[in-house]
């Protein structure tokens, strides 16, 4: 048996295609480069590289979350809280920019989830821990871990439910809203002296938002709002009024607003159950 025949038989046994050299040339990319497969007019097309603009915004959101951790470690808690809110703004922009410019990608989705884990999970947890929970020993880091783990589970479940749930609602408290509750709490009370009531409030907010993120409570997503359509002139006056109120005391207004949103889910679920129980009792 010749060497050429041996090579041919080995290829057939191993399942390698005969035109393996041609396949390698088609998939040949630089080491470390990102390659994604997209469907254009029904045909799969392999594209190399990533989209700069949306991923740059995601990177900026990640940096803000990292800066919040560094600031909290240094005891500058107001800057840490503000950095988390900046991450929220950037996180809202990257997805919208990607959709507007038609630059969505699988890489962008995965990168966004990892950045959210840092900005809305690890960063708020560390900020709250360094601010008020580090003096509680094991209880402090246990409450912090409930929040961080809740964020990770919330993001993982959200990624698996894309396209399978009603877009009008979020299942569980969104991680940016949970982060805003924690950051708003720290921003509001960072000048206060340590007290039992403040520590207890921190435990309730951090632990409660962590649990709400993994709950089945429904929250309004506001995705059914049509921001492109025409509205009455008075609507822009309402926007001006909201901005003025936020500017007067941003820490209090933002904390109160997101706390009300976090409580709206359980309250709505409670009122939904009462009519059901009343109907069952009537039967």
C-alpha cells in the first residue's frame, strides 16, 4: 500500500473532508480575531471583527462600574454611586445605538452581559459592603453575596428568555433598577453617621433587591411606549418639569423613583392575587 493511499484512508476514517485545505483557507483568521456567522438573504456569511461604536459604549459602562469599585474602596462613596448611574445611561445607549445602526452581534450581546455583571452586580455590592455592611462580619458579606448572585442569575435567565416572554414585562427586577436602588441609597445617606437604622435599611435594600431579581414578579418594561410618534406639546413641558425636579436633589429623587419601581412589582402581584382569591371564595 502506497503512502498516498494510506493518507486517503486515514482521512476517510477520521472524517476529515477531502478539501480540508480549502476549508482551512475559508476559515483562516488572525489569532485572537472574532469571527461570527450572519445570515444574509438566507445564506450564512462569516464576518471577521467587531462593531466599534456599541462595544465602545459597553466598555465605557464597564469602566464606570470598575471606577465605582475603586472609589468605594477609597471611601469616596458619592462618586461611586454616581458612576453606577452613569453605567446605567451607557448601558441603555449601547443597545439602542446597535439597533439604530444595525450593528447587533452575538459578541456584543455576550460582552454587554459581562459588563452588566460588573456594573450592576459586583460594583453595587462592593459599594454597599464598603459603606455599611463590612462591620457585620459574616452577615455583611452574606447579604452582599445574595445581591451579587441574584444579579448573575437574573442576567443568565434574561438571556435564555429572550424572544420567549412578553416584551411588555420583565420577569424579576431588572439588574439596572436594582443597582440604582443600592447606588441611590448610598448616594442619599453617604454623609450620615453610621447608625443601626441605616445598617438595617441597607440590609433590606441590598438583600431585597437581590431576591427580587430572581423572583417571578413581573415589572413593566415600558417597551410599548412609542417615542417616535407625535405627542401633545404639553408632553415636552412635563419632561422639563421632571428634569428640574431631578436637578433639585438628584440623589433623593433617583433613589425614591427606583425604590417605588422596585416595590411596584410585589404590590401589583399582591393585588392580582386578591381578585383570584375572591372569585374562588365566591364559587
